C-alpha cells in the first residue's frame, strides 16, 4: 500500500515535533532574550512578570519534551492545550481589535484552536493506548 510510510514511527514522531515546534522555538527564544520575554509577559498583563515568564519557558520546553520523549505525553499535551487556549484568549482577542488588525487576529485565534485540538488528540491517543496495554504503558 502506497500510504504505508505514513503510519511509521518516524512520521508519527515528526508530526509530534511539528506540533511542538512553536513551543520549542518559543521557549528557546525566551531563554535567549529573557528580558524581552519578561517585557512580553508584562505587556499582556501577566504579573509578576519574571516568575510567569520562567513558568512559561518551563512549560513550553518541558511539556514539549514530555510529548517527544513519550514520558508523560498525555500530561504534556494537556498542559500545552490548556496553556494555548488561555494564551489565545489573552493575545488574540480579535473581537476587541481595531478593524485593521481583526483579520489577522481572527486567523491566529482559530489556528491556535487547531493546535489545542491537536494536543487534545495527542492526549486522547496516549491515554487510550495506555488503557489498552497497561503493562507496556509509559508514565
């Protein structure tokens, strides 16, 4: 079958990497420009900005690694889904945006909802697989 390559472990892992890419990049970028990341947190009203920024970096990198290393994959996926949903309502409030900015913010809002759905599916599959084979399930 021509689509057999699509169900290989390599393709599965690359899909997870793609799903986590923005969070890995974001966490690394925040580490490289910590002061800018703190300013971004403050801009969005997150206080105290320094601890919030540290928590966001830890969440983005830690949850992404949990997903990619299959160690607490379902938990990492749920954490990134909740984080993404919350951040979307903070940063992409298209309904309050000026008309000139509304189109882009609307697209970003719904793209982020797609990421949330992807992370929920990752958690769902991981928990389903663990329930089907508890002896081989990982943490």
